[in-house]
C-alpha cells in the first residue's frame, strides 16, 4: 500500500483536482486505499481474539507482539492515507469517510461474532445502528455531488488527449530492403533413355 500511495500520479488542474477528477480518479483511489487499511484493522481484531483465548504463554506472548506490530502498521497506514487524500477535495473526502465507516462496521460485525457477553453485544449493535445511519447520510451526500455524465465524458477525453501528447512519437520504421532475387537453380536435364546394352 505504501508503494501504491507513492506511485499515484495523474494529470491535474493547477488549482487541485476538479469535481470530475475527484469523482473518477481520486475518490475511487481513496476508497481502495482505505479498504486495505480496513483489512489490517480486521486482522487486529482477529489477533486480539486469538491472544485472549490462547492458553499457552509462549503463544500468547507471540500473538501479543504481533498484535502490537499490526496496530502500529494500521495506525501508520491510516495516517498516510489521510495525508494523501485529505487535500484532494470534498468529493474525495466523502469517498474516504464512507470507506472508513464501512471499515468500522466490518470490525464491529467481527467483534460481535467473537463475544458471548450480552451487554457488550447490545452496545456493539447500537453502535452498528448509529454507523449505518451515518453511512447512509454520507453516501447520499456523495451521490448529490456526482458530476453529470457529459462532464465525466469530457474529462475522460481531456485526460486521454493529454496522455496521447505525452507519448513519445514513434519514428517511422524503415522498410526492410528487398534482397535481390536469386535465379532459380537450373535442374539437370534428364539424360535420354539409352537402351540397355544387349537389348535390341
């Protein structure tokens, strides 16, 4: 993910990405990057559960060490994703916020399936309800910012034209010179059938 974030390059307007570029490029990139962070956060939940249920001390210590490492990785990557996309406009922020809420919901679902505590489960379900409401509002808000189909097409055409300009022009290839045709070898003429000696 770190490499991917560093590799993201795109043709951009001088004053930052416009609405269409956010919709067709930056928003989806932010969503994809956040989904990868969400996956690591889910791994953290699984590790915490495994650690709490491990009976062997060595296994418990090993899982604890891995848990600390995964949490740190998750925190670092989240900061990177936030830094990369937070200044890319309102639409990109909405994409990112929506993906974050989805990640939180996945974590709660996984946690709910791992606990038998009724009071904890109730609290988690209440939290899920709240997040689902928040997600619906976020996605409705994002949908209202969608650029028209015409604007999206115009922007895609502009990008394509820019990319065509940047392509190095291919030099015309020289036609391979034809080799002089070789004269076909003359076949040896068949000798006249001579009567075999002694045959009349």
